C-alpha cells in the first residue's frame, strides 16, 4: 500500500500580513455606493441651483439691490405729484418696520436695473438714507421682472398704481400720450386699450376725453391731478369746439400763477363761464361756452334752453355709457359705448315718427 501523507493542523498566522476590511457599522461600503452617493449629491445641488435661478428670473425671489443701481427714470412715470403727507406716512412706515413690499425692476445688464414700479418706495428710502445716514436704507428689496416688450413694463406700472393709489383721469391720459411719444405704442387708441384693458368702456372713454386736455395744457396746469372728472369733460369738449381756447387758458394760467388747486380751478372756470355784458353798452369778450343751445330737431320748440339752464357744450350722461353733447350751433351729438347700431336705428325711426 502506498504511504499517505498526514495533514498538519491549520496555521492561524499564515495570512496575518493580508489587509482586512473593517467590520460592523464602520465597514467600508462598496465602491458603487460611493459613486451613487456622489451623483445624488451633485444632482441635488444642481436642482437647487436651477430652482434658485428660475425663482430669481421669474420674479419669485426677493433680491436686495443697491439703491443707486436702480434707474428710476427707466419709464416715464404715470404719477405726476405725490402729496407731502403721503410721503411722510410712507417714510414713517419704512423707518419703523422697514420696506414691506418689494419694488419691481428690469435687468438692464452691467449691474443696473430699471424701475418698473415702486417709485415712492425708492424716494422714501433715499430720503431716509440722507436723513439718518443709516446704511440699511441704501439697499432696496426688489423683484426681477422680464417684460417681453416695453408695453408690458408700462402695463405693470399702471396696474400697480391703479390698485394701490388710483390715478386721476389726467394722469391716466398723460401716461397714454407719453407711452405713444416713447414709441411704446403706435397710436393713442392702442395705448389706451392695452394700458387700461381692465377698465370699462365708459372709463376708457373718459380717459380718452382727457387726452386733448393733456395735449393742450400739459405744463401749464400746475395741479392737473386735481382736475375733476366733470370739469375735465366739459373742458375737453370746449377745447374741441374752440381752437383758440387752449392759448387763452395757457395765458390766463401763466398770468395768474395759482399756488393752490382751488385757485387754478377758479382760473379755468373763469375762462369757461360766460361773462355778463358790461354796463354802458359795451360788448363783453366772446365766451368760450355760449348761451343756451337752440334745438334744431323738428317738432321741438326753438330758443328753449336745455333743461336746468345748463350751458352749451356740456356733456350729460343720459344713460349708462351714453353721452349727450349740446353744441353751440344747436346741434346735438350722442356718443359712447351704448350707442349701438340697434339704438341708432330705433332713434332714427323715432325721429321720423315725430316729423310725420
């Protein structure tokens, strides 16, 4: 028989020099786990960076910008004047509680921003910075807007002021004209319809009536925002009827130099109101608004003053969105959104029946 070799006992020190991996909770993870962890962290950071970038560009992130980096003349402002009491109240609020509402800006590049809305807040911060020398008032909170066109920027400005403070009819008409002058809109009609698309037709019609006042008297009126709606409508139609009225009004306003809204309104009314004939048989200057209108409609008595003794050229809203204008030559004009084809036809038929 062949002799078998006997096996020796296992040597426990045979593999002592071989490095071993740690065990338990400190055990080294597989290499693929490290790769997955790194990829997950990178993806999370990229997603966060993308979210922040989109929030900034979409105007959902409040930015803190140097006040001097904001160009407040980026747009022609719709508000003409801000009352001192109004600004004092805003400054007190910012001083006590800080800026509560961000302004809206457009990125002009190179670290510059154009102001879309928030002119009063910028003025309040600037005034407080000068008064207190506090560095916190040299920074302004802002939301970044990206208007596709200049018209979008003007629309944003108008909409905020319509909601926050309410503009006068003169200010509304003025921003319409300024937007056209800046080339933002091709026509006054387009500017009026787009800037005040949310307004009713009647309101847009009234704004349109003030366009002639702005064209004729902008710069001559010192308190145009105080021009009342009714006075403005009367003045608008008077300017249409009398080509020389604008010049007479400008001369009268320059000569009087009124220092209060009430004094300015008195000057305007003195030109619009007919003056009585002077004693001694002299002739009074030709008034802008003549004697009561004489109706030229068949079947209507002649030489009858309008109801209530109202002067000629006054515009009266005889129905919602329907305006009746009495001209100096006795003619009557109907206008407004309510003047539909059906109403014209019905009115024509009614007039024919009166003649028959």
